[in-house]
C-alpha cells in the first residue's frame, strides 16, 4: 500500500477500496525489504498504509476537498473554489530537466532555452522527498488520465479504457504542499518542478499551482510528439461550418482566446493542440482560462461554463467570493491577477466534440504591437511565417508589469518558449512542412496600436480585427491586391470590407512620419537582436533553410 516499490525504482503500487484487511500485505512488503537488504533503506512512512483514492468521480472529489482540503469552498454556481498557496502562477526558474546522454544532444540548452539542467541524483533526491511526503499522508488521490498521444485538464478515460489501461506512460508525483530542500544541488528555492524524460516521471515540490501540472505535461508533449512526426502547438484552434480550420498563436494580451472563440465557428480548443498526418486535435479535455474581470457580457461562454455539472468537476483557483452568498467577485485582485477557471470543453456551447479537425487552412500569428508600426494584417510567405513563429513577438505596455513605463518588446519562441523542449527551429521546420503539404497560409495580425505608439496612437478596434479574421476565414483575403512594406517586407492588402483602408498602411495613420520611421527601425532592430540567439543553428544537411528564414526578417 506504500506509494514506493521495494527499491522505489518504479511507480506507485495502487490499492483500491477500504484498507481494512490489507495491512498484512504491508508487513509482507516490509519483511521482503529486510531480506533483500536494498542499498536504499526505507523510512517509516513507506511502511504505513496510505489509502489511495483512485479516479474519484467529480462528486467524490468535491466531498474530499470540502472535508480535508483547507481553503476549499463551493461557490454560488456550484464551482469548487480553492487556493494554490504562496504560488499563484508558474515558476519557470524552478523548472529542471534531467540531463543525460540522450537529452544532452536532443534538447535545447543554453542561452534563451527554458531547459535548466539537473542530474539524475538530484532528481532522485527530490523524488524520494516527494514519495516520503505522500506516504506520510492518510489519503492520496491517484488520477489516471489521457493526454493526446493516442492536464490539470487532461482527457478523462472511459470505464472501458480504464479496465485495460495497463502501465501509465507517465507518472507525476505532486507533493506541492511540501517544499524541496533548498540545499539540494541545482535547487535555487523551496520550489522545484523536475522532469525526467528517461524515467517518464515528473516531481512537483513547493507549489500547488495547478498550471504546473498542465504545462509540465505540455512540455512532455513538446518532446514526445515531434519524435512521432506530430507537431505540438501552443495555440487556439477553431473550425468553420465548411470544415476550414484555423490556428491562432499569440502571447498574453494579443486576443488569442477572444478571436479563437467565435460563435460562428466550432471551438476545437483554446490552448494546446497537435497537428498530425490526420489533422489537428486538442491535447486537453477542457480549458484553464484566466478569469480576472470576467463578466457575463464580455465572456458569456466562460461565464456560463462555471458551474457544477454531471460527470465533470469545475474548479476556480485563487478567486475571492462573498463569505455568505458565495458569489464570486471576479474583479478582486487581492490574491492575484492570475485567477483561473478550469472547466470541461463540453461546457462551451459551440465546442466540437470530439475535439479534432482536418488540416488547417490558415495559421494566424497574433501580435499586440504597442509601437504602432506593424500593419493590422499581413500575408506571410512560408519563410516569413517561420521567422515570426520563431520570434513570437508582442509588446508590453504600462500597467502590465511593474516598472513598465513605455512600450517594451517581448519575444517568446514559438509563442510558448517556457514549454518547448527542442530548438525552436525544429518546430518551425515541422510547421512549414505541414503548411506546405496541406496548402495553409500564414498571416500576421496586429491587435495593438495604430496612428502612433502606446500613449499617442489608438488601439485597433476589435470589430476591425474581427472583420480581418472573417476575411481570412472566408478566403476573400487571398484574392486581395497587396502592397509590400519597407523594412519588414510584409504584404498588406489595399482594402478589406468593413475596415477603413487608411489603417491598413501604418505610415498613413501617423501624423509624424519621421517618428514613424524611427520607431519602425527601432522595432526592426529589436527583432534582429532577438533572432541572434537562433542564427547559429542549422536546419537540415545544409544551411539553406536557415538562410531563407534570416532573409525573411527585417532588412535595413
């Protein structure tokens, strides 16, 4: 009944049901340990029976949370509200990956990489610490779920699938309530999220934030899927009534969720997808959406999804609610601005079930350009798509982070640098190959400023951006007349129905043409500086493809 095997070399031993009558088998395990005299001796906690709560139903999970999880409450809509403790967001600087003979060559290490190394010994120290902590508990929840190689919001298997599930492909030891030892080699705080790809295990210590499990598994997918010639994508995805699929890439604040959620189209997913030889599919079984300032008027689908339903659990993380009525105040930021709602995708009215679709026709890269020099929409060549996909650009404005006083460019490779495992050019090459094979078109859409930078210009109106996206979906934008811009060399349409033609060319909207040119060159310089990280990496046997990508960037 211990979570540890005899030498703690393998995954948990699962015992279902009432522990009564099973105690004898526990002493047998301890006796067996004594006879074999393993090199690693056991602690008292490994001899104690731990009641494993195996794949509980939503109702059972609610009961366990209310009874035993401090800080858990049921809100007025029936959603379960809980707190994640001191950590209210991901801790990317505390994420570690075991470096070995295989990962040393396969993974992206060094400058710009999210992968921070640890060795096998340090991983096993943290794994042992997590197992000891879990064995000290009276009850441990064990959940068997599916990711899409067939998170927080994985895909719940059917009873039939559970019967023949076999040995899990991946095991997470989530001991988030217990800290790691800060004096363990490679540790820099009391939090650590450790991936061991050879053992197919993840250990979580010192953080209860649900997003660590979700994005930890997403990192695993970013490693495993390309090995199978499947492209893992940090994107939104929807499908039209005629089966045309669009992918939406974009960092926080660019409008990825808003624009991919379209009542005239089916939602395949809002965050994590795979593109295989069969088309696209959602990795997750639901959504883990930000819910700060959520309202019925702005986001009716998410608002209506936050309820207790049959067959699934609904979770609210770090929200504040009325002590008596239990009504949630989504505008309250006293705990964190990163409040979250996790809900099944079936709760979205226009969700496509199952969450799969044919090959994408459009790949839309979203940027909130606070410098105000990128056009509202540009049609990209294949090389330009790869360049801007690898760059992953948006801009922060005053108020988004402490100390931000003017527009600040930020770049995140593949629009998800914190989760990728391989070098960004590998994902870009796979994206280009699939786009070319299936005839997909790349687009760069600026949802940011026009007529000047942040503070002097104006944010491009959402109805205009929606008209642009509609024209992309309908295919009418493919037949437009185009004009090439200077410096970035982008193809911009001369007119789009429902969008003022003057805003399509950024220089037309700036009163000060000299300031426009200076700002354009400044942003181009930032792009070039950022891309220096990737210039020494060759794609293929020769350097031709890498040179094509470099040539697709700004020239001045």
